[in-house]
C-alpha cells in the first residue's frame, strides 16, 4: 500500500491502519521503522476537525504553542495546544 505514495505525499496513519487492519500504535511503529518516510506535523482545528492550514512542520520544536492560529476552513481563531497537532508522515 505504501508503494503507491510518491515523493512528497502525506501519509495518514489512520489510513494505513485501516488498510492493514492493525492498531494505530502498530501503525506508528511500522512507519517509524521505514527509511522512505519521515514524521511531519500539521495543526488541526479543534472546532471543525480539519487541517487548520497547509503548513507542514518537520519538528515539534518548530511549532509555537503560544501562538494563536486561524483556521482556513471555518475562520475560527484558537490558541494552539499540543492536542491540536497531528502526526503524519511524508514519503521521501
């Protein structure tokens, strides 16, 4: 399944979990062990539960948790919390 992804594609762990019928914990372990993907982070809106913007972070240290974020989908402003950050993977 992961072979269908091209360089730069985002891989959602929940999709991998459903495809392989494994738990999310097993999915994260599987993806963390692969050499052809890297962990990335995106901010999700706590109101509409969609990606708040198109910014991809390559480290948690790059994320300013004291920053107010504006959701591009529902126009809500919210104070960023760690729970609003989703772990994804990018095909390399």
